[in-house]
């Protein structure tokens, strides 16, 4: 994991476009309230909401994604209210760490690595998805499963595009090994 510090332009972006978020230079984190007013999904439903978040710039993945947490436990509470595990709302852990994208998709969305403006837009979209689910008991768009399931779903979506990512993730060295892994995962996930 790499460390990313914000430059003057990125700090100005926060100040001007996200005034409820603050950059703590000493801790190298962005923290505060992320409000949004967005319209997405098949119904074009507007969701106005906000979440308390923390973006840890001391832990940025090779794809430009830092550790992002929802700090008020709201997502955990939504999962409990719905009777589902928090992972179904894309939380990596009970500490609020969010899973916002699977690595092959991160390479596509962040081709040049960390991009604060795109990241904040992405987090807003992610939180919209959760708020929509909270309100309507359905998802506004399809998402990918976590870990192995997500890689299988990507492969099945576009076999040509994601074969190499699949093989790399599962360390498949030969075609028979690759085919066995696909068969095993399809059986495991009933696909």
C-alpha cells in the first residue's frame, strides 16, 4: 500500500466542493460528512442523504483506492435492520471499511491511479446504492460479489476481457486448471 498526500489543487477541491470534509494533514486523512443529492438507477430516483466517512490516504492500493470507512456505523445498522450480513452492503469489516470496487474494475475507473475528484464521486455513487437499498429494499443496479464470486461474475460477464484477471487472481497456470476453477466456482455459487 502506498501513501498519498493531497496537493494544493486537491485541498482546494475539498474546500470548494466538499466543505463538510476536512483534510487532516498530520494524520493524512480526509474526514467528515459527505452529503449528496444524486439521481441514478432504472427509475431515475433522486436520493438526498449523507454519511460520515474517513478516507485514509496512508493506505492507497496500487489502483489508487485508499481505505474508506463509514464512521457512524450507519451501514452496519442498515444491514442489521434488513437482516443481512454487512458484507452484502459492501463492508469489508465491522469497523466500517467499505469495498467500493473489485480490482479489475478499479484499473478501468482509475487508469492513472489516485484521482480525488473521481474517488469522491465514486463514494457518492456507492453510498447512493446503499441509501436506495435502505429505502426501497432493492438495488438500483447490479453489483459484483466479493472476492472469488466477484471474479467469477466478471469472467462470466466478459470472458475475453477478464480471463487474464481471473487467471491471475486464482493463479491458474494451465487451461485445465483454469477450467476446473471455473467449474468449481460455478458449483460453489450455484451459477
